[in-house]
C-alpha cells in the first residue's frame, strides 16, 4: 500500500524494538523477516485490543488513545500514515476472518478504526503544538545526579550483560524485587489491569491469577527495562534524553503512580542489577 513507509524502519530503528533475548537472533538485514517489526506491529494489535475492550467507556478510552497518538511525535509519523495503516488493517482482517469478514463486519471495523485513529491523530497534533514547552536542558532537580563520564562508561559496559538475559527475564526479576520492597505496590496491578498488558499469543496462556508469575507483569516491567536501555544509549546526549524521559514521566499521570514509587523502583532496580551482575556489580 505504501512501500515508502519502509524507510520509517531502518535497521538502527528496528534494533530498538527487538526483545533482548538470546534465542531471537541479531539478524535485522531483511525488513520482511524482521523480528523487531513483528514486535513493533504487535504493539498496534495490542492497542486495538485495548480499544475494543474500552469501546463502551469513552471516558477511559479517549485519554488512552490521545496519549498513544501523542507518543508518535518522535517516530516520524504523519497523519497520512494512519490512513495507510487503516487500509492495511482492513486487508489483514479480511485475510484472517475470511468469510466471516462480511460487509457488516467491515463497516463496523472501518467506523471503529476511524474513531480510534481520529483521537490518536488529535493527540499527535496536540503533542506537536506542545513540543516547544518540553525542556531540553537538564532540570535543576536532576543536576545533583548527573553521572560522570566514568560512570556513564560503567553503566554502558554492565548494561551489555543485562541485555544478554532478555527484557522479559529482567522485567520479572525487577517486579519481584519491587514487591519485596513495597508489597502494597501490588495493588497497582489488579488482574483487570494486568490483562491489558498481556501479549495475545496462543502459547502465553490466560492465567493471571498469580501476580508473582504474571506474563503481563513481565511485559509491563520489560517496558521499563527497554526505557532504561534507551536512556543508556542516550546518556551522552542530554538534549534528546531529557525530552524523552520528561514525556515518559508525564505518561504515568493516569497510572496511579506517585513520586515514592520511583524511589522504590530505583531500589528494586539496584537489587535486580546486583542479582544479575553478581561479582561484576562493583562499587564503581
């Protein structure tokens, strides 16, 4: 439908969306056999799933889609891409549903996608309008914690070891330590919340009865691990890192997070690093 859209996903971009897992492989030379793009486009499928669940509650759905659209400000996306994605999604549904993809079903999905994409586009427009207000310099509250060049190098070296485990594994270690430090934080993740973060894959299973063995929480906390990975890559360029982290923090306004949770997560992350790196987790 839009062959030129392939240029939105050069190899260096695709590598950011790979799951860091030893069995995934590193070959991203072929865009059409890209594990990173499967991962990236599955995020769209998950977003559609959340929207379908929330179609009857616009008070929750509209803010979610607005924020989702706003996040695309940094991805090189323009409004025409939403239209192309809608056409591609229709073709995908037709291929999957076959004879079940009746005119009635197609019309319903078309209306639903138009509704969802219109809200996301509006979120993107607002983000573009507000971008000038996002600080690019390190805020005063963070000046005391700016790492030295030696510290940045130590972080980068040790992060290679963390990556080797894979984001899901690190995410599981992280949420385990988080709940050990702050048991009450578990109430931020009731079953109905966790189900929103599940990957819909046949081999994942549906059991979310045990919070401590939750595939959804592995997924959710792996997002933090991926964010840390992006921050590690950007440690030497604060003009890009500061806006990214500022926007990431702002997105947590609807998640029931307060400032004390960041401190707890920091302690848990430190404990997780100690468990992963072992003797490599030196004082330096």
